[in-house]
C-alpha cells in the first residue's frame, strides 16, 4: 500500500511538473512576443514623432525693437 501511494504521488507530482513546465514555456514565449510588439510600437511612434517635429516650423520671435518715444496710454 505504501509503495502504491508513493508511485501515485511521484506520478502526480511529475504530471504537475510537466504541465507547469510547458505552461511556463508557453507563457515565456507569449511574453517575448508581446515585448517585441511593444518595442515595434515604440519605435514606430518615436519615428513618427521625430518626423512630425521636423515638419513643424519654429515660430519667429518679434525682431522689432520698441521705440523709446512711443506714447503710453493714460488711464
């Protein structure tokens, strides 16, 4: 009876280990695939943002110097 319990315990534990092992492998591969997708998205967004930044014209500041003798408004 003890030998049977031991054999069943070993078989059960080995089955659980095999299932978990394949589950971990599958989860790891899914995680790697997701990381690749996220990396591609980030690269696409950064290139799109850099292209958009190149197309934007910088605003010119006023180059006119105010004259000293301009009349100020009186309230």
